[in-house]
C-alpha cells in the first residue's frame, strides 16, 4: 500500500514521493530445545533464513541459553551471558527482592516513627 501526499509551501505545490507502509514483523515463533534442533531447521531452508536480519532471526527462534547472530553473513549462535538471561524466574526473583526491600523500608519507617513518638513524649524532641 502506498500513500501519496501533497503539501502547499508558500503557495507552491510539492508532491512527495510515495511511502511504502509495511506491517511489523511478527513471525510464528519456533522454539528449539537445543542447538541441534536449531541447526536442522536452519539447514532445511538456509536461503530463506540467510535473508533474515539478526533481529528477525531472534524474533523467530527461541533457543534456551542462546541468541542468534550473523558473522560475515553466516548464521551462528552465541551463548547468553547470565546477566542477559532474564526469564520469568529471573524477573520473579527481582520482583521478590524489590518487595523485600519495600517491606524492610516500611518496617524501618515504623520504627523511626515509634522512636520519634517516644522522644516527643519524653520532651526530648
């Protein structure tokens, strides 16, 4: 689909070039259990996947512990660093830690308020 636009600048009409509107890339996700599964799928249709960018390959393929990369045009896998591996367990762990920090903060606030009240009652504050 193309869109033609015209704009009037100081009484002059100017035609803009047609702009091609593309839809976002939303492939069917292929989940591979291991590297061998990934290799079989890539080798089965190498021409198709060689035309994909690294980003498209990573949206298409999910391999636990790996990301797809292209080095000199060759599709490869690189292992994911532990800091990059935020799966649902990792994000839940982070959320739990945040909740623990919030709870500790609230307890400290309550203790501070209690100390402040004691000081006020004894005319020390």
